[in-house]
C-alpha cells in the first residue's frame, strides 16, 4: 500500500500526464480546477482514472468541496 | 428510413446492423429536438427490423454517451406558465419518451449500448433499454435526479429493478453517486469492460457474432428473458409528475441551470 506521500505523488503524476500539464507546474495545494483548467465532467474523468489506478471506489460526493490535490490524496488514502 | 442524419442523432443500416449515433454538443443533453428525432427512429424500427438483426447505440462526442435530459430546456419550459400547464407539458414529454424507449426495449433487434464517458440520468435510462452494455474504462454511470427533487422519469427505476438487486438500485438512486464501468460490471449490468475508445469496435464485433444465430430463435429468447415492466413504467410517470409539482424541483433545476460552480455535475 502506498504511503500518503506516494499517493499524492501518483495523483500529481497521473493528473499531469492525462491533462497534459507540466508536472513541475503542479503542487499539492494547487486548486486542480484552476491548475488543470478542468470542469466538473473532466473532474469525473479524473476520478474514474484515479479509481482504476488505485483500485478503489471513491463516491463523488466525497469530492464535494475538494479542490486541492492534498485533500484529494487524503480521501484516496482513506480508501486504500 | 434506412438512414437519417439529424441534429441530435443519426442512424444508418449497414450489413444487418443499425448504428444509432448521438451527436448533440456539448454532452448529448436529450431535449425536444432529440426526442423528435428519436420518434422518427422509433417509427422506423419496424422497417429496419425486417433486414437488420442488431442495433448499436453510441455517442460520437468525446465527453461520453449522454448527460441525460436537457435540464436547461426543462427549466425554461417550466417558467412563466401555470403549474397545471407545466405538468401537462412534462407528462406529454414523458409519454412520448417512454414510447420511444419502450420501442427500443421491445425491439426484435438485439440491442447493444456502446458506452464511454458520462452515462448519466436519461442517458443511463437509454442504455438500460438495451440488451447488452459494452463500456470502456472511462464510462461513469449515475442517477443524479434526487438532487433535483425528482426520480428518474424515463424508465430508470423499473429497468434497474429488472436487471439488478434492489440494494444496488437503492445505492444508485438514494446516494446519487456515480459508479465506474468496472463496478457496474461487478454488479451485473455491464457485460464487457474494454479499453478506452474500444467500446464501439467491440460492439460491432458482438453484433457480427449475433448475426450468426437464427434470427427467430434470438428474438424468441429475448422476449422470454427480457419482459418489459409496463405497469411500473406507468407508475413512474405518475410519480414523476406528482414530484414535479413540489417546490424542491424548481429550486433544484434553478440551482443547476444558474450554477457557475465548477462542480455542477457532482451530486
């Protein structure tokens, strides 16, 4: 099982690769809507990819109000 | 009509397979235009069934299969009219939509939904009319209606109950959460999960396989296996219309339509 730092790193790597954003531009406390330039449907796409990557289920209501990678990583870590 | 090119959807019959494509930007929101064109399709189904053996329904849009009913249109049509008139409009739309979906559900064609991306609300209900669902890994399924103060109105509950255990139906409906394709396969709704971008190709391969079997036997088997829950479908229309009179619906629709939040599609 990845530790919290590894989980956060994997999320940042996945988001950068999928949305074609330079990895160096992403930091844990970024607002991912702004940094990635994504809307709610693209957020669901990201959620799907994260679920497949980590082999978890993360109900989307747990993402309500979540906008930074660190909190997202916390939510995922709680399901690992 | 063996082929049709509309603004919201198109179809074509080729090699015994009808392909119905949804292509209304941005997310295949299903409104009055899609309904009018879908009625043309339903009216053509008998003729298509004489030469075809399968139907594939898919979306050409990158965002997914369909975001469901056109809530902006629904909200606008419910404004500035008396509640009685609003309900009359809503019931008429529901009756017409049910007629189309029931025709697809009961069609002698073996029907396949080739899915990717969002499969939400009315889009999910359209997929549920099909005999087989083939989803790629980007597919995400959701019934978000409860946050609007409504239940699914296009046959969602009766058809989910037909295909799934009641606990899964409750989870989908009462939480409004979305599920990925692997989860939906695990609960028994999706028959195949394929790599991103492969659902239409696999649906075509499946349709070709179905064409090898005796047509009469396939139609007989389908009719035996897949009853249409007509009584519950009718109850659903009545329940939906009853709920639509509640103030929570107007508030829920307004919130969605006027939302500038980044997360309007998150239940």
